C-alpha cells in the first residue's frame, strides 16, 4: 500500500554515494529487524562514550566526528564503519564548496525530538537557514523490476539487496524515533539523515514494506 504523500524523488539522480555506518549500529539495526524490539539505540551508543541525550551531547559528538579516532585508539573499534548502501542524491544536493562526499559516514544517532528542538529555528526554505536540505534515496523495488526485464539476474538481485538494506535502516530510524548523525566531511560540513514524514512528533509508525517512502530520506546539512 502506498502512502498518501510520497517523499520519493521523481527526478533523475545526479550522483551516487556509498553511505557508511558504524558496525555497532549495523548490528543493532539487524537485531531490531529480526526480533521486532525497537530500542532507541542509546544503550549501544553509550558503549562508545558518545550517547546523545542533550543538545550539548550532540554538539560534542559532531566535534568528535571531525577528528576520527586513530587506528591505535581503543575507541576505534566502536567507530569502525561498514557500507550501508549505495544511495543517490539529486539536483538539490550541495555543490559548494564541493559536492557531498562519495562515502558519507553516519557517526551516531540521536532522538528525533532532540534534533528538531536543536534546529527549531532553521527552515530549508529560508535563504538565511542554518540547515539546508537535499534528498537521498535508493531504487524502489518497482523501479528495479522496470529497469531489468529479468528480475532474477545478478544486477536485479544486487539492486534489491541494496535497497532493502537502506529501507531497513530508514524503518529502524522511524520505529525508534531517531535521526542519523552524519560525520563532518573534508570541507567541514555536517549532516543529519531524517526519515520522510518525521517532524519530531515521535509516533514511531511505519508503513508497509512496499511504501516508497521507506526508500528515501532527507539529508539536512550545514557547516560545522
């Protein structure tokens, strides 16, 4: 069943990226999807000494993301990253001072209520906005079927696996009422990956797995 309002991009993508996330978060998403328990992620994040419960915590975590642990640091294991999915960005993505990283790193998660409280005075429709917004998405299952006449071929299977991975993560964020915190990049830009329809109300609901909104998200970004 499709949602009444679609947030999924209808225009052609302009770039693709390998979106990375911490191994501890990958484990948590998999665990939640398998057993149906929808934890908020703070228990696991606390193991990294980087749990976010206040705006001050959020600011400190973002600062730490600009200086990743060295290979010899004991906390390096907590922030080891792996690929979540290959995602696409569109014409609203930033181009200055340079485009988004080809491999953006999700650094942490924070409660969606906290994110919206911290950015309450920011509007992506304002020229003076602190946060700007662009869209990020993967291929919908219906698009995969349309673009590949043989749905059993290798490319279709890879595309479907990639899309399921991202969709699982978006649904996890929705259910757990979380926003993904994206690490500072090489030009000092930070970001937040927000599930479609999340306005901080915290209802934690999700649609059917076939809902195209599960295959897209909004990326809010700003200079650190």
